C-alpha cells in the first residue's frame, strides 16, 4: 500500500530540515548505514558466485514513508518521492533515529528493504536465515538488524521502537541478537578461512562455493579441515594426488568409458594394484558425496523425521581417576537414553558436565534405517551414473556411499546434533539466569526507613549494620542492636538468628523491632572485598560491609545489586558450564534493561547505577557526575548534551530513561534566582560607584545571561516520555485540555480517560499523528505520579516457628516460602530450614499460578511467595522435594 508523507508547515521545515538536502544526504549515507561501523572499515569479501537474494524476500518496491513521531506534522498531505524505509507488514509509522537525525527526522533507506548488505557476503541471505532460526517474520528481522546496526540498545528499542519489532519482548529480542551475532561470526570465520586457503594456493571454485554455503561452525569445520596448515591431507586428497580424480568423475558422468586397469602403475604406491585404484576412487567419491550441499540437506531433513537418540553411560576409566562422590552425582545418566527431540536442556548440560569430567561416555545413535534410505536416495537420484555402469563399478559406488556415511557424514551429523543441543541448552540456561536476575533486580524497594542488616554466623558472631533512610551508615557492630527494622542474610545460622529477633519482638523489648526479613546474601562477601566497596566504605571491615550491603538490598535492591557482578548473585543454573561470553553479555543486558526501565534521578543517582543506563558506559557516567559536581544539578534533559563524550546518539538512547525531579529543581531554581538578584543589585551598586566595565565584558555577560535565561525546567523531563516525542505530548495535552502542572495528578487521568472513551486510542493516535505505541508511552508518562515505581510488592514469607531444621520436617507438611532460584528442571524454595526445597518443574502447572502471575513460561522467579507441601525428605543427601500448592 502507498501512504503519503504528511507535510509540516514551511517555517517548521526551514527550521528543522531541508527536504532536498535530506534526500541527497540520506541516499549517500544509507549506503553504509545498513552495516555496522566496523563493517565500513573492514575489507569486503568478493565472492565469484553471486546468488539472488531478492527473490526469497518480500518485495518492498512500493513501500513509502510516514511521519516520525517526534516531528510536528500539521500541514496537508503531500506526495513525495517513494523510497523504502523499515520493512513492515503494514507501512511503518515511525522511523529510526540516527546520529545524523538525533531529533527524530525521518531517515530513508534504500530500495529492497530486506536486502541488507553484510560485512561478509555469503551464499545465503542473513535476513532469511535469521527468520528461519528464530521463527520471526522477515520484515521484523530486517528491522531488528537495521536497529542494531544503528547502535540502538535493547531498552530503547523495546520502549520507543516497539512497532518496528512487532511487539517482541526483551528476551526474544536478545535471542535474535545472539543468533545474529552467531551468523556474523560464522561469516567472519569463513572469510578468514577463505583468505588463508587462497594464500596457500589451495582454493578452487568448488571449494569456495562449499565454504560460502556454510551456515554453522560445524559445517565450516567439516569443509575446511582437510586444508588446514599442517594437515596430512585426507584419503581423498591423497587419491587425487595420484591422479584418480578423473576416474571418479568418469564413473559418474560416462561409466562406459572407464577402464580402471589403465591407471595401474606397478612401481607407484597406491596405484600398484586394481584394488588400490578402486579404493582411491572410492575415497574421492565419498568425499564428494559428504561435501555436496543437496546431499547434506537431504540427510538432515531425513533425520528430522526419524528417531535419533542420545545415549550416556559410565566411562570405563572413571572409577580409577574420579572421586566416588562425583560419580554418584551422575547416577541418573549412567545408563541414559533419550530422543534428541525430547531431551531437556538441563539433561544436556548435566551430560556434558559428566563427559568433561570423564565420568560419562556420550554418543548419538542414528538407526540403520536412516542409512539405508539415504543410500537408496543417492543411488536413485543425486549420485546415479549418467550411463550404464558395470557391476564392478556399481560396487565401488555402493562402497563409496557406505564409506561416506560411516566415516564422514555420520560424525558430522553427531557433531551438529551435539552442538545444536548444547547451544540451545546454554542459551536457555543463560535466559533463565537472566529472567531470575530481572525478577530479583525489580524487587520493590523499601525507602524512607531505618534498617539494620545482619550478616549471621556462629564462630564470628552476627555482624550488624544500621543504615539511615538515605542509606548512610549510622552504626556497625557485632553485638549491640540499635534498629527499627531488621534484615537478615540467608547464610549460616540465619534461621536461628531470625528466631532470636522474633523472640525479642515477642517479649516487647525496648528495641521496637517492627518486622524482620531474610534476604539472599549471595555475592555480599565478593562485593565486600571489591575495589568499589573499598572506595564507597573506606576503612570499614569487609565483614561489616556485608551487613551494610544486606540492609541496602532491601532499601533499594536495584541500586545495591548492580554493584555486584551478576554471576555472583546466585540465581543461575550450570552457569560455569555455559559460554562465559554469552553469560556476561546477557546478564549485563538484563541489568541495563532493568536500570533503564526503572529510571534514575540524574541529580541524586550514583555513578555505578548511571553507567548501566542504555547508551551510557563507565566513562560517560563518570563525566556526568563530574559535570554535576562542577556545574550543579541538571535543570533539564537538554543539559546532558553539554557533557563531554555524550553525543547525539548517546543522548537519544539514554534521555528517555533519565529523570529530572521537578520539586528538587524548583527549589534549586528559586534559591538561584534569589542569589542572582542579590548579585545583580551588588553589580548595580558597584557600577554606580564608578567601577568601569568595558563593552566587551558587558556583551559577554549579556550573552551568558541570555543563555541561562533559556535554561528552564521542563515537567516532561520527570516522565518516561522521550524528548523526541515532546511535540506530540504537548499536542495531546491540548487535545485533553490539560497542562504540564497536572502531570501525574488525578485530574490528568480523568481528562485522558474522558478523551479515550470518546475517540479511542487508535483514532487519537491518527489525529496527532503518531503510533499507538508512542501514544501509550505518552499517556503513561502523563498519568503516572512522580514517585511511581512499577516494581513488585515487598513481601516476606511466613516461616513456621516450630520448623527450623531439616529434621523438623514431615511428609505432607504445608509450608510457605520464598522462591530463591528457578532452573530448567525445577524451582528452589527457601522454607526456613537452612536448606532449599525443590519443586520439580512437572509440579508447576498453569492452574496453580494466580492470574496475575500467569506468563509466557510457567516458571516462577526469585522473591515470589509460594505455598508448598513436602513430598519427600532425604536427610543423608539433604534434599527436600516439594509440591506447589499455589502462588501467594
């Protein structure tokens, strides 16, 4: 469909953008904008074979552009030159913002919107493959690639570019990003391999095509292995060196003319007998079959519909070199077999760990039926000779197929299956870690209270730390108690310590303990000895720093937990067995997502918290703090542009997640005006007394005063509305008859509801004009009170006072507890006995989740309160099996 671009008033056009210049500049810059910055600096691979990519994608020749949400579109409709932009199932309503257009002007992209040029051009299209692997529409994948190429962050995309990604959530978008990086890594390694083989003079047209067809590291390794430096060469290569490649091709193309006896050379090893020649031809044919794309595609498709199982057994040498306790941990997998389509992710990770410890032996079993059907297809279709072949030649061909499958194709399939299973298991494990981390970080804070943190222990006693409502350390000790609310770490002796404080409360002591809560102390000891803790709490004993950290985790969990490396927080599964690069990237992304969505007050937040905002890093956060200390508080978001190192792109990414508290700024501005009035009066007196002031100094002072006059607070800076949408927000305010002073107040909500009841959100979005997603962000920003926090409620589980240890439990006992960790095989719950119980994943069903807790996956997250029933108690192994009754 063709949608005309809504024009703006001519005056606005002149102030913002010249149409002709935009078209010319966009066309020139778009040539490189679809690639990453590093791609523009890297030498491109020029392959001899060019494949047509456009035919497999949806044609976008007739797509047009529509207005950006950040521009003021008030004029009539006007047809402009049609150029393609982001690809959508419908015409896109909002454009990505780039370095060239930081204030939200439309950005144009070249024709063939899905055809994205990559750093390395392969024989497959990256958009097509990405769509197939992630099961996401082509146009969405094309948009995601462009958004990431333009250095947009996940929080920014999720909140302000939602319509371009078809409402994907952060986890799905992160998964697409990881798959995209994998494909690019394969392409980059392919490029390096090609250059290396070319340098050694071993490149051929057939080999180049095979390399450019590779989509996985396993395929690339399979094709390139014989050409590695130092390789002795394959059996096929040695046969080719003897001159038998012609015989192999003749067998397929014109078998009637093949005379193997003519190749006999009595004095040459490998050619001295007819059997040697037949074996050489067989090796060449086997190699050709194993590297043929159509053949490999057929066997892979065949395996998808056949029973393929993975088996593990106890290794023969394990009992001699491995501790018996470690062997017992893998009791379930010492005689294990499962269909690869049904095996669970945690089972794959467990098997891999056992194999790495040399406790287990693992193999993939492909049935003989698969091999027989494969050989039959090859003989009848792909590798059928083009003429009549004598029986002895057909025997060579049959032997070649058998040899190719057993020696080359079967190992390749096993590597691919194992790699795919491991990759999926690692990704799911990392994603699970990320979901747990997100839930933990988004625990609701308990601000404005004096808290006492207790790091419990037996030998060294309980370390105590009392902090003020503003997180300042008031007192630290190991014996005395001076607090209003108690927060206890969940380490050694935590239950006994909690019981002691509860007794004090019951005895109505003068301590006035209103409540106590047990929180996870994972990572507290690691943080207490870190340089960050030493800088924040110099001279304080590391043991007491842990107690301070425990108290602050309740006061503001997000602000405290970001100081700790995510992998030390203790909410993961098999975290040491997965790719550490993938783990760190995912967890850092989750932290950035959480900090950004909660938002930070730019004038009071810490440097540590600020560096996790989308678009910022350690250096930019440091520069913001230094600017704040030197120039005073930020009056509005626009002042961020004055910070060193914070360019248009960084401002675009971070601006929507940074808040400017209006009450604080009003107080600051009023005090500044009072001071400036006094200064002006003093200047006037001095001038009248005869102090000479030059015209040059006066002009400088006037310009400085004029600059300061422009600097004034903007109430929209305290909301989640992005500066690029301020014009639309003001227009919407005029629609509802509201003012900036009413932001966050009940009357604003009433006016918005009244308008939406009459017109609906879609019609209102068309009138502005903008997208529904952008309008929803504006509505949220105008409706939410200044102190709004979407984080979950602060709850504490009600532990049974009569049950404090494992021996106190009985089968059938009903308890309440708090989820500590969620894994792929079950949920670990703290029920107050010093050892977490496990709810097997099969016991977590949708019926047991409350309506507010139902989500895409049935998993529960850290911090959620649950009611459970004890199913089994294994005291020797300290294991408790639970059944989920309901989520509280």
